C-alpha cells in the first residue's frame, strides 16, 4: 500500500484485520484473562483476606437468618439492617485493593480504549471534522487544509452558537493522515486514521483540559495561545460481536475479566 | 529552619502519597468517564457481590413481607390456639448436663453462685428425679418426649445386638447408600448415606411447632439425625465424627510403639523427611472401595522451628507453639473420581523435643458443609458457622478419652472444653435474640465432661489423685459451677417477666473410685462361662461359651439374660426360668459388698419389666444395675470383657460418674417461677411446657405437668 503524503506514521500503529478472526474480540479476551489473573493476585496481597472472609460469612449468615426466621418480622428487619452494614464494610474492605489497581488500570484502559473504543474510518466513507474555537469571532478565519487523498464533500458548516466549524470529509485511500486546521496562518495538525483494521485512534486534539487530554486524546496539546480549543474527528464507536450481541469493548472486558477473575480466585483459593 | 527528622520526613512523604492517591481516587470516583468507570475486576467483584447480596436480601425480605400476611392467616387458620391459652410467651430451658444438686446447694450456701441463689430464693430449686438408668441419652430422651424409656427406646449409649452379642449405637444407625454402581475396582455410591434415628417418641417442640410456637433447640442430646419440625434445631450428643465413630482422636508421634489406646484414639507415626515431618489424619472408610476397610487419609506436614512448628494441612498453613491449639482447620479426604469427605479438626502441639507429638481432635463434620445432616433445617448449622465461625459438631465434643489416655493434660482438656462452651454460649444468645416468643432450649455438656474428668480433685481420697497433694488440687469443679452461674446471670438479663427460665440437669454426679466388673462376678458365680482353659475373656465376650452362659452385661448399667429364642445362642427359657433367674440375680447383687473397702458396691437392681412400660420394652436389658456411691461398671465390663478381679481401683482421670443407682443422682431444677411440686421428675418437663403454652397434653405422656405459678419473681 502506498503511503500517501501527509501520513503521520510515527504515532499510529495499524493492525490489519485477519480474515476469519474477530481480532478485537481476541484482544479483549486475552487482555481480560491476563488482567483477571493479575487482579486477583493483586487483590490477594493488598486486601485483608481474613476480614473479607469474615464479613462475607457474616453477610451469608444474615441472609440465611432472613430465610430461617422469616415468620418473625423483627428478626427479618434486624437482619436486613445487618446485611446493609456488612455490605458497607465489605465495600470498604474491597476499596483498599482498588486504590492499588486504580491508576494502572486507568492507564491500561485508556490505552486500550485508543485501539478498541473507536473504529477507524473506511476509505470512501464520509466523516466529520469539527473545530471548536474559543469565541464566535474566530469562526470566519478557520479553514481546513487536507492532504492529497482527502477531500471535502460539502461546504463547511458554521455553528456560531457552539463556536464550531464542521466539515464533511472523505479519504480515497487507507492510511494515517495529518489534516490541518488553519486559523490566521496558524496551522494545527490532527491525525486521521483511515483503515479497515485495528488502529490506535485519537478522536480529538485538545487545548488545555489536562485530565480530558490524558483520558481521551492521544495527541499533544494544541498551543495554549491558539484560538482553537479542539479539533475532533467523528470516528464511529466500535462494537464487538460476542454471543450474538454487539458489545462495547469495555462491557465485554468487564464481563470477561470478571469471569476470568472468578475462575482464578477459585483455583487459587483467593477471597474476593 | 527546622530540619525534619528521618521519621518525620517518611511520615510526611507517606501523607503526601496517601493524599495524592486519595485525590486521584476521589477525582476518578467523582467524575467518572466512560473508560475509567470500571477499574478492573477488583472493583467489579466488590460491586457485583454487594449488588448480588443486596438483591438476594431484597428478594428474601420481599418474600417475607409479601407472604407474611398470608402465612399469618394460614397459621391462624391452622393453629389458631397458638399463644391464645398460653400462660407464658417464652420458655428458656438451660440444660446443664450433670449439674449436681448437692454441689449446687453447697456452693450456693458458700455464696459462690449468686444467680442460682437468686433463683432458689425467689423461684424454685428442687432435685429433679432422673431416669433408670441415669445416663444422658436416656434422660434427655425422656426430657424431650415426656415418656419412659419403654416408649422412646433409648436405654444406654449402646444397645446389644442379640444375634451376635455385639454392641451398636442405640441412638442412630448409619449405613451406606442403598444403591451403588460397580465400575471396575470402584463402587460408586448412588445417593446419600442412610441415617435412621432409633429414638422413638415425639419431642415436645414438635407439638409446639405444630401449634405455631417457634422453637430454637440447640445441642439437646439424641437429636441426631435431626427431625423436621417448624423451628430450628442443632443436633447434640450422638452426632458422629467423620469416621462414623463417637469420637476418635489421633496422636501423631515420632515415638515408635505398638501400644494401642484402649478406645477413643489411634496413634499415627510421624515420618522425618529432611527438615520436614510428615504424618496424616485417619479419615472415614473409602466409599469407593466398599467393604475393603481401606481408610482415607489427609496428610499434613510439620516444620519445627524452635518452640513452635509450622503445620500445613490441606493447603492451609499455621504456626503453633508447644501447648497451643490451632483454630478449626478444614481437612479433605480424597477418595478419587472427584469424591471426597470434608471435616474440621483442631491440632494441638504437644511437644517438639525429644519427640515430636501432635494431637488432632476427632474430625468433626464441617457445619458449613455438612456431609451428614446435623441440623434442621440443614441451613441452620451453616448459618451458625457463618455467623460465629466453625464449631465442634461431634456429639461428645470434649475429648475425655484423650485425657483418660494421658494424651492431653488437664489444662489442654479444659481449654478444649471451654472453647466449645464459649461457642455454645454464642449460639444460645443468638437463639435468645431470634426467639423473642416461643421455646429456646440449649444443653451444655461442659458440666458433665468436666465433672467426669476432675471429680478426683474433689474427692477426699480418689485413687486417681492420690499423687496430688490436697493443697495442690485445682478447684476445677467449683470454677465450672461459677461459670455456669455467671451464664445464668447473663441469661436472666435477657428475659422479661413473661419468660419462664428453667435450669435443669439430667442427673447429678458421684465419685467413681472403684470399678465393678459385673461380668467377672457373673463368671465367678456361675452365670457366665468361658471356653475351657480360659480364665479371662477378650473384649466383646471373646472366649465366652454361650452354650453355658445364662447372663451377661454390656454397656453401663444393663444386665441381660441369655434368653432362648431371643439371643442367638440363648439357653434361658422365657417365663418362669427367666423370672426366677432375674430374681436370683437381684437377690445376690443387691447389696454386693466391696471386700476391700467394706462398702456396698450395688445398692439396687431393677427389673426392666416393671420399671418400663411401652412398645419398646423388649429392646431393654433385663435388669438395670444401680451401683453404690463411689462405684461404677468397670471399663472392661462395659466392653464385654471378663476379668479375674471383680473390684478394682479406678485410676483414670475419668473419676466422677452418674451411672449409679438413679436414686443417688437426681438432677437439678431451678426456675424463676414458683413450682409447687415437691418431687418433680425429668419426665414432667415436656408436659409442663406444653401446658404452660396452653396446649392439650397427648395421652401417651408419662410425665405430669407441674403446678407453676406464672408470676415470675425478681
């Protein structure tokens, strides 16, 4: 495949689709199993296993009490109160391991989300590029510069209420492109990935908004003196087929990593 | 500028780190975005489990709420008499197995039992007549059914199989599953073991339950297997261990010896393997190799380290110091093909030098995952286990054999007893909380076991304590009574003035200083014959010539005639011959004198035909022997052994007993209500409770309801 001019190859890894395999699913499955395993290990060593075991036993006891003494309403009510108390204590005990894993997990999930959260646009498929300015005055000065192989299919739409200019664009060939938003001579690049495979995708390039940039954008910040606040590409959300349903990867990861975690905790005898 | 010390710097750094972590966690939790909303399986587990718990609780509660009016109506329609005629709202029965009225009276008089004193002063204190014989399974069966043994079929711990002169457990029969599948070398059980309760009669809590009166029954003897009734019940005395025995401890030792324990325990070798030592716990028979007698084993490892050792059993490791007990440890006996038996036991590190010795309690049925039903409903034992942790489920949970065989010392035995007792107390107070109306009955065995084993220190001149100076003797029994009194005090604080509190015991206690081998007496007096050339027999009548034997004894108080048509090799004709033989034996045995002390060894011999009445009298022995104070059946005689000596000293720690003339060992009856009857009996408890709850008395009951003034005092 010829690499068109303007392609940013450094920040973009494109994994081609493998015929007959649901690659995103396999990746989610693999990561879920590994993470499920690692998490139960981390849980084992960062939690108070004895206390968790005890509070879970207490929970079960109070549940059984509701059943055993069901004819005695005061006992049922008291048991229900104790169930709530034990649940609170259990959540508190589970919170400590959460502190240990929360940051690495967020980093991991953010990185995975770059690959699995959105699908790249296909060649020939129209997509929107949206530039948001900090004020309405700048809107008339904004233009879009496209690399060869890309073209707009409609005039730019100005939305003064939201300080936005929107273009509809089509790429003729696959690849990773740098498009530029020009405002008063200042050129602000944004990567666009056109592919049918699995690619690292950054849907938005932002000015400031540190946390949002960390979590949503895979690109460097826009210059702080720029009147443009963000440049966004409307990638479609990726759905992964599993058991006859279309899943968002995070839900699939949730289910599979839990299943893996439950399996490993049973095998390893870890109290969760 | 002040320079931070190292500690301050570290603390400050920790604080900063904690602050950053908390801040991040807070940010993430307060502003969750799509991708970080799920922070891995750890959070997922917590959320899912909590949700699931609350969901199930909600379902349970919703079910309870929604169906409550319907159930209430149904109860009202079916049992509209519940509480309508009741003189009390709640009855709390504390059973202190073996609490002796004379000792209680003495300690009350000395001001040591303030709560019992209060009950005596403001309510009732009486001697409670016991059963014939005065043995716990017999007396407690009478307590719960309100009938004599002829109607409940329990005459001793052991019954006698007349076909082979061998003993069987009188309370329950456990057999393998009815159907099996033969698969090569394996015999796969299809179904659960068959457990048949041998006690007959209907416990009074069944009548109460049917009438809509809720009952919590904890560890009353002879309630295994648990019977269905509207209430909760945890079985007590007679629940077997995982081996199916009434308690088989295990002493793992590096000492090489062929000696075997007389009963109640086994020695298991410890093998050295480098720095580690290996041994095993003997378990039940392999269910897949039926009839082979092959036992399953659970291996464990010991790694000594100074004055302690690391023990690893079934993947669980713990460290024990010499003289310490472990918590309850789960053990698994694997049989193959995925079959296994699970139990719990406690380890006691006896010594590490010069030899290594580890005592392991009998393997109890795990209450959280019972292989046999030990409660009704089954979930009740699970509930208690989840609430309080694992607990002893074996009927005779206090290992008296281990102390008798000097495997445990006094302190180790007491620690075991009071550990079990504390568990029982927790169960009692939970039952009190859950049973605001109805019956709450709980039996404590500690009183019985401790008196059995420590009476030697109370006796002036007990053979088993002659080597202990009088001033060195611990006040174990006085301490026991104080503890029980304290428990009663705490229970009294939990009850209101519409609650009847009854403290009862099934029998009292006496010293057991001299053993009587009745089989030896029968042999020497021509009633029991040995095979030619033999002067003694083995256990269970080995070498007894049945063709010339007219009478024999087995168990604690029963004497049997070798009756034609009943015993397999019987020679005594029923009718006149049997009657005259019984009379002859009674005449000779009643008043039998111990030549060494000049004291009377037997103070009464009772004919079962006149003592009992009911459909099961035929299963009773022919005579009940009532031993005099200080005497009891010898250890050998109980096991069907004929020795050359009739009387001998009892040198065992088991030094107090109640298997004597029942007239000598009444139990106690304390109550917070005034009871008018002067001579109450244990058989009267059931009708009294039924009457107090306003229920009609079933016609077959032998007991009489007491006149109770239902205005509590104090």
